[in-house]
C-alpha cells in the first residue's frame, strides 16, 4: 500500500463513492464558503462522486446527524463542517470539545472515516481565513475524505480476499 499523496488531477475510480457532508447553518456565510470549496474539491478529485449535504442548526447537532447517516445511509466517508467562534464565556470550548469527542467516538465505534472540520476559532478574522482565505480548510477536508474512503475500500478488499467474502 502506497502512502503517496492524492493526484492533483481528477482520477477515474471504478466504484462510485458517496461522501456525505453535515454542515452547520450557524455562521452560515462562513460555513457556506467552506461547504462550497469542499464540494468543488471533491468533484475535481472524483468527478463521479455523490455528495449529499445535510444542514443542521449548529455545530452541536452535527454528531447526531452523522450518527443517523451512519445508521441509515451508505457512506464511504462523512465530512463535518462548522464554525465556532469563541466569545466571552466557555460555551464555544464546551461545544467544540463535545463535538470533537462525539465525532471521534462515532468514527471509532462504526469504523467509518469522519473528517472533522468543525472549526473552533479565536475570532471572526481567524474563521474567515480558514473558510474563505488562503488557509481554507474545505479542500483539505475533501482530500482527507477521498484518501480515507479509498484506504478503507482497499483495506476492506484485503479483508474480503482473506475471508473469501465480498462487500461490493
């Protein structure tokens, strides 16, 4: 198995992939920029990909939507997008920690890649840079999701060959 980075050009993949996105509506302008750049990069890397998008009120609701998708929809990976901007209270830290822990637990318990781009930033300027600027996290989320979906597909194929089963 190679650890080479993804090709910058679209690739032809034999099986069709589904990568779902769960995106917060809170800080909508910023999240929409992150969402658009994520989808654009997914389609650039893998033109035949299916990318259903699910919108939730805020970051705190992202894990429960991801859990529902895992239990009810076939996905090769899930990308989670949101923006939490710190304020004067500990609320942002509490939400950020809760979301992070919940998403990691879901990924581990269900053996599915969940790409965590629920950004916890110090201020709006930092958030804008990571959603619309040169540090835009959307393309990175897309690349990570495709990489993990392909890795898991390869790992499953190896397992299937060893056990003589097929999940295709």
